[in-house]
């Protein structure tokens, strides 16, 4: 009895899927959707189902959204048995680069590096005019370099910097804007950047070490711009530094 082709052989094949492959592929898609539901939530499932329905029944839509449509077999073949679907470059990057850097970042956070970066930013900028806002920029840059997540950055550093910015006279809006912009920019600062950096390195075939060297220039320019805005705002409002007792040794 002839054995069915492997996934690698299917990628190179041009014939249609066998019944066994279609069943296995369908079960695999259902498993992936269930995993998404448990980890991400129903919102992602709804988006995926809309995309699947559009692929299958796009030929019934008129106007600019018309699509010639694909059969269910073609859909399963594309998503499961080729490198353009689930087993694609984003998954390969997640399984190789992203996991290691996320693990590295979490290790640094749990080992106290996050608190060290916050205290370092306090010590460097706390004594200057409008120090809390400058601290927010520096601490977000330091934290972003190991976390690569804007949300985690805001939560970890914003709890310290936003109340201090408001205390010395910055408005609520300005305090939130400085912390949000700085934390977002943290994703651009090497070595641990957002997931898109790993995908970019894989897509264009560039070594990650080369990519972070290139990314360092716009990241530093980004933070220089925010730091300058904070500095001029402090001069405009004639702000003072924070109390010496709040600055770590």
C-alpha cells in the first residue's frame, strides 16, 4: 500500500489532497482555533472565522470586495500543507528567536534588572529641572530594551513616574502622553525589540545582530526627541527637581 506524501512532499506537490490529509488538516485547524480561543479569546476566533468565510464565499459578494473564492480543500491545503499558512515565517521566528529573547527579558525582570533601571533613571535625571518626566523617558528606554512590550513598560514604569510628574506640576494629559510615548518607543530600542523585528530579520534574511545595530539609530533619535520635548516643557513651566530624599543612592 502506497504511503501518503509527507508535509514536505506536499509543499512541492501539485496534486490535490487525499481524504486522509483533508481530515487531518481540518482537525489541525480546529485545534489551532481552540488554542487561540483559550489564549487570546473569542475576538481572534471571530476574525479568523470571518477570513475563512470570506475565502470560501467571497464569490457571492459584489463590488470591490468580490473574490473569486476557494474550495474548502484549497483552503486546508494552503493553511496546513504549505509554508504560506500556519507553518510560515512568523511561526518559525516565534519558535526560534522570539522565545529566546522573551525568556531573556523575563529573566532580567525577575532578577531585579527592571527595578535597577528605574532607580538608575531616578538617580540620573531626578535632580534636574522637570526630573520626573526625564526619568519616565530614561526608565522606559531602559525597560523597553529588555521587555519589548509597550504595555508591560507602561505598567512597570508608569506606576512610579506618572504620579511624580503630576506632583511637580505636569498636567495629567502630558504625564500620560510622555509615559505612553516613551514606553512605545521602548519597543524600538535594541537588543530586545518587538516581535516585528524578529519577523523582519527573517523575511529579509538579515542577521539579527545587524538589524539591531541599524535600529539603534532611529531608536536613539526617537528618545532624543521626546527628551527634548520634556526639557522644553519643564523650562516653560519653570519646574523644579524632585525631593532629594526620593532619589536612590
